[in-house]
C-alpha cells in the first residue's frame, strides 16, 4: 500500500507531462513522402501560380526609361504622384494611385486603364503609349502597397511588407517569427479579397500538398490568421501551463521524497 501511495504522485506527474506536450507530428510542416516520390507527385499535381492583378486603390511606382534618359525625363515628372506614408520602405518612392474607375492619370499620356492587369501588362501598356514620344523605351512598374497581415498564434503578429513579388504562405508566417507552440498548423485561415467579395480558406500547413495549391503563394493584401490549439485552454488565469506544470512537478517530487 505504501508503494502505491508513493507511486501515485509520480503517475500524476507523468500524466501532466504527457498532456502538456505538443505532439511532434503536429508541429512539423509539409509532412509526407515528397522526397521519396517527387516524380510521382509532379505527375499528379502542378504548382499553380497566378500574377497579381491591379485593382482600384493600388499605388503603383512607374518609371519610363530609354537609351537617352533626358528624352524620357518629361514622362517621369512628379505631377501625378502621391505618397504612401504607411509604407516606410517606399517612403522615398512616389506612385500613381489607381482610381475607382480603374485608371491612372499619367502626365502627357492621359488616362490609362490598368485595373485587372498584371504589373507586366501595365508596363507593356504604358510602354506602348510612350512609344508615341520616345523610341526604344522601357517601363518599370512596382506595387507599393505590397503588404500582408499575419495574426493569431505567431510570435510577432502585425502587418509586413512583402520583400519579394512572390512569397509562399510559409515565408509570410516566417516574417512574423513563425508560429507559437500553441498554433494549430492544420487550420491556418487565409483571407483574400477577390473583387468586392472576401474569400476565406483553411490551409493545412502540415500537408506537403499545399505547395501545389493556388493559395500557397501570398498576394498583396492577404490576411493570414493562425488559430490556437485546444491545449492553450489549459492556461490558468494568464499563467502559462508550462509554469503551472513546473510547480506541480517540483511539489510532487518533494512530496514523494519527504513522505
């Protein structure tokens, strides 16, 4: 009987430890046998990518270039520019705001409709319009409001600038310092505005097949929300469960030794 009484606290300790641990399988991204069966997967799936399409409200950085910069300088005036104060990395850049009608008002070239076009197509359209004034021109177009919002169970939630025109959802999450131990990696919500209608999708980041999904790559303006796991409900009045477990563990060991 005395042995059972001594063993009981140890059993309770083991149970608490087991409950507090996050299963390793639920913490690993992109699980599967892709490394072994990559050729088979390439035959079954195709990585889907889509270019960002300009929409009303976007801010575009546009610069017309030519062999003789002096001949194109009149097309790079600041008369049609507006600033984007919310984008610190682009504070030195000025851009053209896309109006509600989907067009920009470009000096000398007039109104140019750009909504629904990719940045590459916008550049081609402006280059065609500029060819009336200069020969062998080139056009650089960049999106200035290229941000993504990461919320929920991440280490550093917030609004982040996309440091590349194409980043994956995993790269976006890494901007926020990765998910916490309490994050539900199987239920990552992606909110994307398609026209006037927002879409919300559930993404399982533990499944390697997400790399072949059209939603694997983030678009400017996307919102990523990571749900908490049920384990987080074990926190007591703001005290982390790990701290609570440590106190119980030490108390149990002391009780076992002194009894």
